[in-house]
C-alpha cells in the first residue's frame, strides 16, 4: 500500500523527467496545433501508391487522422481534443458499421458550430436499387447520412460518390435552406439515371440555394441543369449539358474561373449566334464534345484563358481546329497549356495539314498534350514532331509538347525512337509517350531498334506505354 501511494505521488515527476529530454516534447503547443491542422488536409480520392503489397492498395475505410493523434501521448491527446476543427473532417471509403460509430465520435467532438468537411465514397455496385445483400455498404451509408443531415447547417464541403443510391424513403430529409454555409459540393454517380435522380431531387435543390456556394460538380446523367443562381459560382463541373446550356452558363456566370463538362448533341439556337459571349474571368476550360455536337468554340471569347482541355469525339478530323485558332485570336489570350484529344480520327491527312499551319498560332504554349486515335498513322505523322534542319537552323516542332499519344501506328523500325530521342537531344523531351504499333510490310517481326532506344529513355525518366499489335 505504501509503495502504491509513493508511486502515485512521484509518477508525474518521473514521467516528466523521462519525457522532457525528447525533442518532440519541446515543440510549443501553438506549433503542434498548426501541424495537427495541416495533417487534416485530405483529398476525397487519395492516390494509390505503387510497389506495395496488395493488402495496402486501398485507403483505410475511415481516415481517422485526428483519432490517431490522440494515441501518441497524453499531451497530444489533450491538444487534439481541444481542437474542434480536427474532428470536422470525415473521409469515409467503403463505409462499414464501425464507420458509423466513428462518425458519432467525430461529430461529438467537433462542437456545435465548426464547419464540416464530409467525404463519402462507396465501392462500385451494379444494382441500381440496392439492399443490404446486394450492397454491403448500403446500411452504413444510410446511417452515416442520417448522422450528417441534422448538421446540414454546418456543412462547408460535401463529397459523395454514390454507386448505389438508397431509395428515397430511406434518405433523411434536408430542411429547406439548411445548407446556407455550403461552399463546395461534389456529387458523383455510376451511370444509373433513375437512381441518380433520387439524389438530385434530395440534395441538389438545397445545394444551389446556398448563398455561400462557390464550387459545384455534378458527375451524373442530368437531363438538364438544375435551376440555380449560377452567377455566384467560380468553379462548375456539370457532367452533361446541351450546347445552349453551356453558352447560357458562360453568359450568366461572369465570375466563373474554371468550367468543365460534356457537350451533348442539342443544336445551338439562332439567338445564340448573334454575337460571341465574353467570359471575362475564365482561366480553365475542359470540354468533351459529343459525336454529333455542333461547333461551340465559335460562340464565345475568353480573354484570360490559360489552360484548355478539348476532347472531340466527332468523325471529322480535328473538327474544332480552325475554331480553336479563331478563339485564341478573338480572345487575345495567352494560352499556356493545351490538351487536345481527337478520338474519332478517320484519316491522317487533315492532321498533317493542320499542324503544318498551327505552329505559329500556338507559340505561347508552355505545355502541350496531344492524343490522336482511331486512324492508322504512318511515319508522316511522326515526322510532324521530329526536329529537322531548315536553312542550317534546327527547327523543333512544338517544343512545349510533353505528352503525345498516337494509336495505332504503322512505321519502319527506329522511326518512333528517332523522334523521341531527337526531341530529347534538342532540349524538348517528351514526359509521356503512348502508342500502339502495327507491323508494317517492311517490318514483319517487330521494332527491335525502337524497343532498345525507348527502354534506355525510360531509364532516363520517360513515361512510356508501348504495345506491339499483331504479335
């Protein structure tokens, strides 16, 4: 008894003697708080590392960073429990029953007024109307949403990846106007329009009533954009929109800085053709143009555009190529990054003709990425990007080109590696190169020279995806 009482008396002093010499114990509390807050910077879709065991490929079901901090020592636990903001971020992947209990703990420690950042991602489920048997995550998803919705007035950002949408009668009702503090919303669905409409009606009507909303993404098969005050948005990403809707967005969202989406097949009305629409603050534009979509780049002007990503699925080779050049000239913008993806190329001749004319129009580019596919390209296309001497001067076409994808190719052995190696020697190396190679008549056995050179370039840092077809 005497020994126990002596231990209780002197144990705090013994603990301090042992802990004080540790460097981590000398860190000021204010600095520890900053480190803890920085550690809560999470992404909804964390990148998966390579070169690790299969068991570690998936992120944890609940990224409980704040909880882990409380397990280090008593000092860290006291600091973590005193910081409500640490418990306001919940990142849940493949929700399970224990995630519901952790969500209760986090909500209990987050206080009553601190803003909440909520991320929930389901695994893929092919059943559009799931139950607990078809989708094991179904019950946990519903229970977590029932915990989150009463705190809707605190939502600052919400990210939902719903591969299996609960039926409407299981979804907790969101009071009208409850999401008044919401600044960022990102809702994604698997291609299930019927089940997606359930969440659209449940969530989107409230999302767009938030006066604080600045960023919104809706990755689904919307039949039309929801009615909303888009003028306040600075970043918007609808998955699918008609050409008229796209132009309406540009005219009403004068604060918009980033816009991405897919243009559907609906034709542009005559009213929209009267004058180009000016989007004064748009810096980033990512467009996927559908197979039967109308010309769209002729309809607007973007004076501060810096990055353009354009994926064209129409049959005509580089349908928007001339429109792109006119857009740049009309806008007088200094485009820094261009990612051009032509998916349904039928012949290589328009490609050769266009890029022969386009060199001077894209002289301001710092980064260029090009993808051409569905045609059979020859060494003539490769020669477009190969440095050559012109009047004793070395001309490097598209010196900013860092990412090139051509598929498929029919070239003599050594043609591809000569292009890649000569660009590197001229100071314009490719960072990534992807190709599929068919055996040409002069090379029935493969491209041994190309393989040898490209393997050496890979060791020097080239990201290469190389595939030989027909063998």
